[in-house]
C-alpha cells in the first residue's frame, strides 16, 4: 500500500514520462520512502512495456543492498545483474569501472536509470561535472530511456549544479518535478517529529600562554577567539561526556517503551570514534558497536545492528544518508563536518517511523554558530506553528547511575568543578585542513581550564501538529 505522497508522485511521473520528458527529479525529505517509490515506478514501466531493464546507483554499498532488496521484492525477480534478472543496484563508485561494452546496454535496450541521492553527482556538462557526473553526462543522460533522480537535500556545498537537474533563470533555483517536504512528512505521520537540543555553556575559562585567564559566556563567543577551535571542543573529553550523557539519558527514557530503540553518535575521525566507544562501554555501561572505513565488514556490521538490540552505533561517515535503521531515535552530532547538507542528512537518520509506541527523535549537538543556524532553519520551515525553546541551566558535573537492566541515566551534581585540559592533548591525530586550525606551526599552549554551567536550548519543531 503506497503512502499518499508516493501515489501522488507516481501519478506525476506517469504524466511526465507520457509527455516525452524522460528526466524526473523527486525531492522528498529523508526517511519518507523514496526507494519504495522508485520500485513502484519501475514496476509501472515494466507493466506498461516501456522498459527492458533497470539500473540503480547510490552513494554506498549499504544503500545499494537496500535498493536491491526492495526492487527484488517489488518486481518479484532477481535484481543482481546476472542472467535472468531485470536489473541491478550499484554504487556510484562502480561507474568508474564500467567499460564501453557495458554502457552499450543503454543504447541497445530501453533502460530506466535510478539515482539515489543525486546531489552526489555534479555537472550540467562534461566540463563542470565531477567524476560521477561525467559518467552520467557521457553515458546515461542521452542514452537512457528514462531517469529517476531522488534526493532529500537538493544542493551541493561546492555550489556546482546537480547532474540531470534544471535551474530557473535568473535566480538559479533548482526545479524539482515533485516535492515532499519535512513539514508535510511529519504532518502525515510519515516522519518523526524531530527535537534538536543545542548545548551551550555559560562559563568557560581559558588560560593563555601568558597565564592570563579569560572567561567566555557561550560557545560561540569562545569559538570567535583564536585560542580554541570547534575541533578542539568536539575532542574534549568533558564536552563528549556531557553530550553522550544527554543522549544516554534520553535513550534510556525511550527504551522504557521501545525496548530496541537505539542511538547514533557521529564522530569526527576513527580515533575520535574509538574514544567515544570506550566512553560508552566503560563509563556508561552501554552496548555499542563501531563502523568506520577501516572495518572491512562495515556494511555487515550496520546490517547486524539494524536488527539487533545493541544500544549505540558510533560511526565515521558510514551511517549517513539513505541508511535505513528505523530503531534509531537519538543522535549525538560530534562530527567535524559543519555543512547544512550533512546536518540534515544526519538528522534524517532518526526520522524514519516504526511500529513502536514511542516515536520521539532527538538530536544533541553543540551550539556552534553554523549548527545553530541550521537547526533554526529547520525550525523556521514551520512559520505557522509555535516553537518551544527553553533554557536548561545545569552545572557540568554529573554522575551515571544504572538500574537493573543496565540502562543508564544522568544524575546532575550541582557542585562546581575545575578541569584543566591542554589543547595539544586534544588535537586530532589525523591532519585536518581547516580554516579553524592554528596557523604558523607553533604549539598551542592555551589551556581550557573549566566549564561552568552547561545549558541546553531545546528546539522542538512541529509542535502542535
């Protein structure tokens, strides 16, 4: 049974293709069900004898496998590219290894090509295209009978045009053939109502090289100084501990109703992920797994986590857009990537609805200027609804207590503490090209002396729907 928006989009696709327009771009919010829609479109084209074959491309092997499974089920046929199958699912990386003989498939057959998260592919022509966009321009754009491009975030951080997309003149806005917004999805019960918690601190002491102590009253104020970078903050054990404690406490609360609910922590590097994993298991007594590019069986780990009862998964870029794990309901954003594209993709991991009684979705992140802007933009997408924002003033120090089933909860200790952390102990082991990094190659001798009272600003979007 199709959701209302999927049925509407299918009708739009039929009309679009019938009028000799072969490229269709669908914008639908993360978690809305774009893969199911794509399989229905393919089924319609097969039933009406308009195509012979389907090719699907996506950003990761995990998503590619999900597409293969959904299409195989809907089309009731093998979808692995071997003899007897009517299609295959690949990653965008695979396109680089296809030779001219393979691309002749599109010239000799009627082929539908599906692109999941098409914003990864850039280029209106070969000259302004990235590597994947060049393959589309050279081998697919003119040769395919039909293309279906899907995205939940229709822009690129490098501002290049998205492959197969058209833009308005002169304002250069992308033209989507069908749009299904996050506001619509939450109203329809297709996606969860997200709550974004921006974590700030009102009393931060920093000692410089001259042993002068300076106090900052917010993270944004701190990050405007030359002493401390955002990357220093997300590696700071005190900061990590506080954010993780918030996530652990919220997950424990949700698991009282949803026993298999889970959380995602997006880390900045492999070393960072390992640091967080150790904290989860040793200090918070949580069950957790880790997935990074260094694991050869990362896709298998993600799939195992999807159906397990493990509480947390710590990821470095592996559990991203398109990854379907509906039991994820809590996320701690500790990535060094601060683009709106990535922020919305991370949020999308906890928006997929399930059959559980509790459908809360919580994202915890620092009140850094860019991240705060992105969070408020999501909130402003609902101008007709009031937004609840409240300050939650707490001292930094807390302890963790555990009940009989090992679910952890945070207990706030209001006594002040002093924490001395040298920044050279907080730096990333992997070099990072960033405008925030220290210049001149000199050692950073500033010391982050203490955090006073952390405070949470809660942005509850979609209140009253």
